[in-house]
């Protein structure tokens, strides 16, 4: 029980993909123009992460060692294609905004990294928990970064106005703001973690 | 004329790192020294241009005729992974000196999202929307891919130069490591914003 709990919270806090491991930076920076966008990207990755972790864990004794990386990539790419088609059908607006970054979940280092580091060595239940923890950790960081950028950039939070109409530092919605907001958030977390 | 526009747009205006956020991992990972940055830049240029040609042909002669466009992601990533392996083997045989220079970076390139990203952009033809007058054909797409890779190399080398200087300065404890690197990248991105509107 405690092992399961440990596995779950590991990705959520200690080894948070964004702030702890610094993996998957491209979607983190590109899709967090608003809290909703960040959250949708996080949830799409969460789905792929949990499914691919479970399948890879079930197949781990069948896949020959020599071809394990291509085999993992095929499994991951299949789930990414599934997410892509599902989002296209049911959430076309979000699919439009996230665009290229949905197929690019395939090359997100978190997914392959967890398959290699965790799912290849543990049973399906634990792998699912690991995927869930890591995915939620990723979703959480993307949502926080998205919320900060949205608040500073357009004075809104989850599309609800917080500040008066004409407020907003446009730069935070644009490319440089992504780097700068993430830099300060990361510095803040480094400072808090030390204590 | 349109070729010049494509090149300027891909290198400066829509720089792959600073405005499209592709290839951030190697951008942060291998940018501590100018030498390694230049090596990585050269390796990416080589692989990206080749991969784009191959995936474009696959998209137009396999995926579209057979109406299986939804297999794009799976096919492209496998082709890129195989291509990187092949380039590694061929380079080792033909040009050991080039292999010495690029060898270490090649395995890293498979998971570099700018390769798959640009392959998809060129395969779908969506890149042409950003350059007035451009057509999404093989020649222009290849030029776009090559210029994008040069843009990546430019960004990487600029950033490495700044980081080499940064290593000698005293930085507040909380900002050390990734945060200061991201902040520097943010300021560089702001500088690159100055190019917007050129094309």
C-alpha cells in the first residue's frame, strides 16, 4: 500500500516532470498561453502516459531487448494517434489551438522516459499509478504556468476576468513571456524546496 | 525572391526555438559550450533536411494515395528513428571524421521534437501559410526545412555563447541552473521578436 502511494506521489511532487526533472519543455512552453490550454495539453499527455505505461508493462516480457525502443515508440504513437482522432472529433476547438503539439506527444521525453525507467520493470498496476502520478504532476505544472501567464498577459483566470478590461502585459502571452514566467516559477520552487 | 523570403522567415522571423518552441530539450541540454552547440546544430541540419524529404515523399506517395493519413504520426516517427540509425551507419563507413564530430549527437536527435515537428508541418503543407507566396511543394518545403535547421543552429550557438559568459558570473542561488538559462532564452526570444513583420 505504501509503495503504491509512494509511486503515485513521486511524480506529483518529488520528481515532478516539469519542475523536478525538467522534461517535456516544448509543450510546457508552447501550450500554456492560458490555464485551459495548459490543462488540456496536460490531460492529453496524462492519457497517453497511463495507457502506454500499462500496455508496455504488460508486454515487457514479450518484447525482445534489442528492439525495445522502437516497440515502445510504436505503442506510444498508437495512443497518441488515438488521442489525436478523439480530440479532432469531440474537442475540435482545443485541437485547433494545441495543433502540432498533440502529435508531438510521441517525442515528449516524459512518456518514453517513464516507459523505460518504470513500466519496463514493474507490474501493470504500479505502472498505471506511476503514469497517473507523473501525468497529474505534468498537468498541474502546465495549469499553474498557464494560469500565471493568462493572469499577467490578459488579466483573466480560466477565461474569467480578474482585472479591468484594458489590463494585460501582452508579452506574457507571447513567446518570451513563456520562458520568463517559467524561469521565475522554477526559481521560486527551487527556493521553497531548499527550506 | 520567394526562396529568400522562406529562408529569412524560417531563420529569424519564425525561429523554431524562440517563436515555435520546438527542440527546447537539446536547446537547454547541449548549449553549455559553443563547440558542442555547433556540432549539434550541424547534426540537426543534416538529419532534418533528409528526414523532411523522405517523409514528404512518403506522405504524398504512400499515405495520401492509400487514404491512411491518420497513420502519419506512427509512420513518421519510425522512419525518422530508422533514418537516424542509417545515417549513423553510413557516416561511420564513408566519413569517419564527420562521424567523430556528429556521432554523439545522432542518437539524441530521434527524440528531438523539431525533426518530427517540421516533418509534419512540411508533410501537411501548413508551413506555407506563414510565408506570402510560398507553395507547399517538395523544393520549397526542403528549403524551408533546411533554413529552419539553420535557425535552430543559430539560436543554439548564440545561446551557448551567452551561457559561456554566464558561467563566470555570480548568480543568486535560487536562479542557478535551469531558471537562469530560461530567463536568458526569454530575453533572446524578445530580441528575436524584433524581426516580426519583416516577412
